[in-house]
């Protein structure tokens, strides 16, 4: 046990140091509020823990990302997905839950996930170590998680699908005992606290926990700092509003992401801008020189995926354009950025991390399949996946040329 605690401490500080350059992958340890205690969240009649290693369970997982896309409103500009059951299988802890393992083992698991850039979304990562004690659950209780971003970083919504034997009764009792006001929206109970409210747990929890819709029968929580975002998801769930799954360009990439452990989808011109070196404070000259050499165009959609197998890891990059002509022109250029391009921030070739295994052009869609380089350097803070590079916005292969450093017009 002492050896494991020492290793956890070392990994923790490595990720904290890496977080200076990559806040999206930083795990911060915070104190738990004294009046919140851990609860047993496993259903009394559950047969131990759901067997997530069974062939039937694994076969059913392929539809999970489609379910998440069907719940996410179509005006989301970014979509992130993490399959926690697949991560637990990969790290050989398939039965891990917030009540089956001690806190040190669960923290060890989360540190491994974050260090490997294996989670596109991790709602509780900033407070993970005490999440279960605070709220009665953490990421180890989830089957999958999806995140949608809208017009700003605060306007973010999370969809959390829990393991089938999770008991929501203690969580509902906890919510009823705190400062939440309850309302009904579309037949669903929503718990809300204003962001301005002075509550004990506010600075020790994700802001999304200020508005929580509980759909216990579906094993789902919908959470957001904005009540309106929760309501949008509930409207989409009822078919009142269209979802991301209804967009043809999303449909073009969704089926290829069914086996991904983590995935990110960026929609609209804003996606191109955030990756373009013209908008970066650091590494601008290095990046802009490469984009001038390989003048890639704006796109309608960018999708990144990472699949973890016991013997192999695969990364997927897909770029969707307005028409075939644009895709055909960019096909060799983005290939050059992947194989010869250099990270503007870390100043290292992407080829040190990845080997391009396959490249396809399907109408207006570019598809690149990559595997880890056999000489992959082990350097703290470096992204290990395409998803990780995108989270650092150090993904020149996702950028585009912009005239005079300004945005080119495009269609969302």
C-alpha cells in the first residue's frame, strides 16, 4: 500500500505540473465539505456489479455514442464523449465503482486516464478525489459521459449515463437535503441553485452541479451551470428540438466512432479558428509558416476519436467539407500536416507521436487512421492521443488558412 501511495503522489505532481500547459487534463485535489458523507449507491438487489466484460454488454456499447448524440441539442458547437466502461476494462478494473474500491485506487485510475489523454470529457476530474464523498458518485460509476459546449465555456451541459445497478435514491435524498429548489420540466425533476448563491459546496464542485435533472429510470443525469441548457436537452429528449444525431454531417462520422473510447466533434467555423496559429499567443510564427506551406481550408465538421484495445491503440481524424472539391484539395495537405507538421507549442513533429496507417477520401469527408509511434517519447504533459492534442489547441492538423489572420466566412 505504501508503494502505491508513493506512486500516486508522483503521478499526481506530474499531472499538476503538466496542467500548467494543459488545464484540460489537470486533476486538482480539494477538501470535501464536512457535512457531505459517502453513501452506498448500489441497488440492494443488484447482483454485485454489472458485468461489463460480458459479450452481450460489449456488443450493446456500440450504440452508446449515438444515444448521447441523440440527446445533445443540434446547436452545440462542440461534443465530447468518454466511455468509462471501456476505460475500466482497458485498465483491468472492470468492477471498480465509488463504493467497491478505496479512494486511493480510484484516484490511481483517474490519474492513469488523464495522464494518457484518454478522456475527452471528465466532469468531476477537478474534484475527483472527493467527488464520491461529496455527492455519492464519481466517474467510476458511469457507463459513459458526454459534454456539449454552446456559445461560451460556462454554457456547457453534461450527460451522465450511470451503471445499471446504480441506486439514485441516496443521491436524490442528498439533493433534497441541500439548498436546491425543485421544478418539473417535461415530466422530469430538476434541482437548481443560482450560480450566485452562497452555498458550502459551490467552490468544491463543478459549476454544472448547480442545475441537475434526474432521470433515474433511464440511469441518466443532465447537468449544467445554465438551467436553460438542461431544459434544451430535455426538449431534445422529447423530440421538440433536433439533436446532433439529426445533422447529416454528424451522421457521416458517427458510425465510425461507435467503437471509440473517447471522441470529440467540433462543428462550424469557430472550430477552425481555435486551432489556427493566427489566433495563438504562443507558437504563432511556427504554426503560420506551416499553414502557408500547406494551405488547408475551413471545414464544416472535425471529428477525433481514440480507441483502446488490449494490444493496440488507434486514433481517428475525420474532416468534413462543404463539397468534394474542397475535400479533394485538402486531402494531401492535411496528410502532410500529420506526417511532416510540427507542434507550434511543444515544437516537436507529430510524427514522433503517431504513424499514419491509412488515409481515405469519401466524397466530402477525409478520414485518417493513426497508431502510436513505436518510438513514442514518454514526456510528462505531452498529449498521448489526437483528442489530447485538440484539448491543448495544439493541433495544427485541425487548423485552416485564414486571410490576413481574420476568420473566413463559413457555414456552421
